[in-house]
C-alpha cells in the first residue's frame, strides 16, 4: 500500500491484497420448523482465508442458499462480525456491509450470520516494515531520493539514490513495490505541461531505471496522483478536471478520459482529491465556492460521474483526509478548525458531523493506518505545531490527544504516517521531524531530525 503526502495536500490511499476466492459453505439447521421455501439454509463467503496489511481493506460478500434451491446475494442482509475487533474492523453500514479494514496486527474470524445460519472466514492482518521511502524533490535538486527506514524511524539513503528526475511532482507506488508512478513537469513548452509516467522498481534495491516503462503527455495534472485499490486505474487532478488513466499489469498507461469539475455548470478549481478506501468515490476540494465535490467511480473503466457538491463553512478547503475504514472525511482549511463529515457508503454523500477547534490553521494532515487518530500540522499563527486527535469509531468526532511544537520552528508542509503506524514524518521549512507514535495513546515524541530540505512529496 502506498502512503504519500504532498505540500499542503495529503491523500490517503488504501490498496487491499487480493486473495484467490474460495467458497465456504456452512449448512446449519434452521431449528424453527418453518416450511417456508424462502428460508435461508446456508451462507457462502467469497473468501475463506485472506491477508491484509495494516490500514488495508477487503470487501467480503455473502451468498445465501434457500430451501427452494435458489441463491442470491445476502451481503447487505447478514450481520458481519469480527472475533478480534482490535485487529479487524468490519462494517455493517448500508453500502459498506462486509467491508473489512485491518486496524491492528492479528488474526480474526469473520462471521456472516442470519439467525442460526452462519459462515466464517479467516483474515490475518500483518504489519511489516516498509521496504523503501521515496522523496521528491530530494535535497540536491530535481531528483527522487530513495531511503530505508531504521528502527528509530530515521531514513538512510540507498546506494544509487538519488535518481535524477527533472520536474518530478507527485508519486505513488503499487502495493507490491513493483512500479512507481509519477507526474513530471515537461520542458520545452510555452505553458507548463505535465506527463504521467510509470517506472519499474528493483525489488531488492528500491531503485528504478530510466527511461520510464510508459509515459502519457501532456497536461494531465501535477498533484494528487491516486492509484485505485484494484491498481488498474490512476486518477490525476488537473485543477479543473480529473483525468482517468488505465494501468495494465505491465504498468502501461492509457488515457481513458477526463471529467470536468463543475459548480452550477461552470468550471471550478480543485486543489486536492482523495479516494475512499473501497475505491467507489472520489472527493475534490473546490476553491469557489468553498465546497467538496463528490464523484462516483464507474466500476467498468474508472471514469467519474459527478454527484454534486457539499458546502464548507468558511475559507476554501486545502486538505481532505479520509479515515482507513472509509466512514469519515475531515476537511482542513485556513481557519482554526477541522470540519468532519460522515460518508454514505451507498451514494457517497456527506453528512456533517461537527467542527473541532484547532490551535492554528491546519496546513497538512494524515490518518493513522489503524484509524484511531488523525494528525494535523498547524501553521500561520507564529507557533507552528502538530496536533493528534483521536477518532471516535462510532461517531467520527475528534478529541485532541497530543500537541507538539515543530522543533525547528518551521511551518508543517507535509505530514505522513508510515505504514506500520510507528512513526510520523513532518516536513517543516527547516528539516524533517521524525516522531514516534505511542500505540496506546497516539501521543507524539520527537525521535530525530533530518535535513531532507523540504521535499514536496513523500511516499512509502
């Protein structure tokens, strides 16, 4: 799974590990003595055994067999449960029924039940160390730095790094670390032009070679490069439109189309886009009027369908963060607050939850891979800092649990939680701060500082 951040904008991605579908059928007696031909006799779950990394998700489905011999999808009709709720959160909300998220290391039994009829599956959540971190631009200029993570969270540059890559902007990487996707500014044009590229990554060293495997040129956007959970589609923010690009198994790129971002039929400027972890909806931070645009992702080709906008109180949104379970969206803007919304899993619609006061203007943010906390960089009041807020899993409400000053006195421009959830990286104007995250309280403790010299993009 890729964890990435960019200057003033952060997207959270969630890519589940696919597992070969195995049907599990557990036939139990109904025990009610009913002669109804519609009585449920057995349930089948689409995957009997699966594995996820912390922060990743899997959609379970259930098929019911009935006394009259018919079968149908009962995913939304059964009750889903997890035997280890500290390891796996599984949703029963309409539109997200059976959507499981790994929120802690461990193995859980997933149960789909209706009365006395039930079926079970096993889901293991692992928390492996990230292999490599990619930073752009690296400290020497237009290049990409590649690092390994130490036991204390410090980053060590690998041999062969940095790699010269003029104009590198946003980056993301597939879940297996096979391909790195970038947006890059092109030279030789009167107006700024941007290409989208894919590079083959050496699994052992983390380095990649030029030229790219595939290139699409030009003007597809320069930030918010989102890789879908299926890893078959990229979405790129192009300010007033969102491009959809197909990705084949060899990382060959092909433009599918572009969806305009409109408000009242007029083009609207978008500063950030995020995708919820099931990959069904994309949300766009719109400048005028201050609002969040909602788009449905077509399952056939990844193209977007506009579903309307939701107004934001106060200044325009800068940063959108979605929690790993896909239940809540948090909006950050140049005001002393965070605005919280609930996500409808069926329509993608947003429902206001509330507003949380902050100690400064939120300038960057990231959700912890467990979904327990959200971390927010604060700026613009002469007292730059990072606050952490616990997320109520039932309501989405926030409560501050930690607050630390940036040790260099610079304003946070990047906040990213690494995939294991052990460390938080905060890029301030004078260096990169590495904080450890207390696994029980979410509290931050400064571990070290490194001079990565204000990268704009940071991904694992």
